[in-house]
C-alpha cells in the first residue's frame, strides 16, 4: 500500500537524521501530507508524539554508544542534539533511570525504544459510519482547559475536567443560558494544538445576536469541510484511534488545522445518547 510505504519512508528519514536536524516538514512531505496531519496521525497510531519518539530513539542510541565505546558523555550529548551535558544527563536519567556514565556498569538495566515500522492489521469486523459536510461559520461559548497531547494523560485529564464542570455547575449553567434541560449533553471543542498540549472547551452553540454569557468565553469556528463520524454509545476514545489508524490512511482525505469537535446528543437520564466526532479535512 502506498500509504504504508510513504510513512515508513518518513520513519527512515527520521532514523537517518537522529544525529542531526530533523525537519517535520520534510518527514510530512515524504508521507505526502501536511505537517499538521502527519504529527496528529503519528501520535494516534503510535500512541506517542513525534517529538517523544525522536527523543526516545536518540536516548536509546546514546545508551548503546556509551555501552560500546569510551566516548565522552559530552560528545554523546552533542551528537544527539543536547546543548549541554547537564540537559543530556537529565533526559538520560528520566528515560533509563541511571546517569549516563552508569550505562557502562556491568549488569545495569537500560531501556531500548526500537525503530517503529507501520503496518495495517486487516480486521473488517466493525464498520464506521461517516459523512463529509461543508459548514458555515458559527460560534460556541463555554469554559476551556489545557490538555496534554500525550494520549494516556489526555484520556485521564479530559474526564476529570468534565467531572469538575458537572460538579461545579458549569454544565448546568451552559444549558440554562440556552433554555435546555440541565441533563442535556453539551459539546466539546479541541483546538490550538502544539507538540505538548491543546485546548479543550466544554461548550455549546452561541446563537447569533446573543452576547457572551458572563463567566464564559467564546470561540469562533470558521467555515470548514468536516469529516463527521458516528460514535454510538459514546466510545469516543476508541473512535479517535480508529479514525486515524483505519480511515485516514485509505480515505483520500487528510486532517487540516482547525477546530475539532466531540458532539454529544440527548439527555443523560435517557441513556440513549449519541455522539459524533468532527474533524476539518481536505482532499489530498
């Protein structure tokens, strides 16, 4: 499959430049997609950010260098892009649990993070319902927080944030402004992605002409083409992974920078709610 060949060639490019400068733009160009889409797809498929993968690979090779030669720690630090031995030592200890010089001790335990190779696991046992829609600009209002791009952390932080909003009355307040039942589901906006974090807003639509309610902030959503995926039973986390690992590689679309949504519909007490994931896309 062309997609597999391209992304594996991107990994080859990264591997060949672990002791030099790595251009995310170049890696994405090899994969024939935007830098934004490449980073997002990489993190969802591999469950580690691109920067973290590169960091782990460099520290893996650094440990091998220290074990197999008499090279100085300062030289290894500079070889793998660290500006000082101190910065290298902190990073090395964080990953391996020992100081760089201890890597030469007999019997020391070190961690190895192997080179990634991507492949497709053909399942075909679960369909995905989606549609492509063009949407005009609209606004939402609510409250936001910063979430880690580390998926393991994000999948813990988001539920805690939503629980806090339920407990402090924020969710009910949003619904009250719109004249909705307090038990009505809200929606969530995901935006301002960086390598380490993104903003997550608990929100709802802001009707045209309505002022921003006190205590809330607003977010303008520009016109966009969205890929919209059905998420029965609110299996949101599972669907995010499936979209990037199963749908995007063969869809002919790629994600573009913009505001993404987790949509929730219905009343919680009815236990028959329904969800959607909205992702801004463009044709490749």
